[in-house]
C-alpha cells in the first residue's frame, strides 16, 4: 500500500502589541494569546517542494515586507509529516483542494 505524505505547516507570528490591529488586516489572531498569530496549512507535497516551489512565490515577499514592521521577533516555521503509525485522515478532508505541481 502506498502512503500519501501529509505535510502540516505551522507559521507563528509574534506581533508588537501596539501593532496588532494593523497586523489583523491580513491575519487572524489567536484569542488566547494577544499578539501571537498562527497559520496552519496542510499540504500533500514534500517539505522540499514547499520550500523550493511554494514559499518562493513572489506574493510571499510582498506579504513579509508589509507585515515585518509589526513583528516583535522573527516568524517561526515548523514542519510536521504524518507517516506510519497514526497516519489517518478522512479522504474528504483534503478534497476540494487543488493539486499543485
């Protein structure tokens, strides 16, 4: 049985408290920790693909340029792959997305 890769990407922003409202224009806040924002995405391709093909797209540079002045410290990017034991997700969960590549 061939297993599909499921890559989960966490991006955490630590925003200057005085600039939270400006940052919220583009991002949703974590209500439990004001000034901390986390984006979570689930991808089918590998981490290498994500770093070389997806994260290098020009619109990321624009987003970072506009939001960087609001950061209290550099963003944190964490990658997680689900393979082997415990590798379970409902097929419909990833349906409706667009296969990239």
